[in-house]
C-alpha cells in the first residue's frame, strides 16, 4: 500500500511541475506543446535511469524549445539546421532525437505512466510535426 501511495505522490508532483512549466511559456505563437522527458547522449541506452530531466517541449515557428523548469532558460533548436529522427525503442518506450549541426544529440520521449502499460504514443506524433517544420525551411 505504501508503494502505491509513493507512486501517486510522485505522479502528482510531476503533473504539477509539467503544468507550472506550461503556464510559464508566454510566447503567443506556440504551435505545439507537450510533456516530454529528455535524455542526453550519455544517458540514452546506457543508464538505469532513462532521462536527465523532464519538462515542456514546444514549437514556435521553426524553433523547438525544451524547458525543464519555470525559471530555466530553454534549450533551443533551429529545426532548419537540426535533424529530427526516430530512434529505436528503449525501455519499452518510443524515442526520437534532435541532432544539432555540431553533432550533439538530444533524445525525447513523451512517457506517461498508465495503469497496465506505459504510454509514449505522443512521441511519434510530435516527431512528425517537428519533421514537417524542418522540411519547410
């Protein structure tokens, strides 16, 4: 019973953090926003923990941003210069990566804890939106 209570507390805290980050995005031109986990190249497929941070991944024009807290400066990707690609499933989750012009890779997953199965379906839907933006330079 204590384990279930722990899961509910962590899930609730995570949901509150996602919501507060979303509210902190003030750009009126946001075309897409989703809750995502970010894994660095050091972490992806090499570590027990599957992400470095979590937050909002959002699109404004041809720029993709990842914001991990309400007061953090977001990581920025110009999709006209970056490559967006599907990655192999890891930990039974779907992933895509954004590769910068200098070859640095960032891995994203929209994992949400489900009752019987982890759900990361939003990952590929978002990836297609970002790919279309990178193709329309």
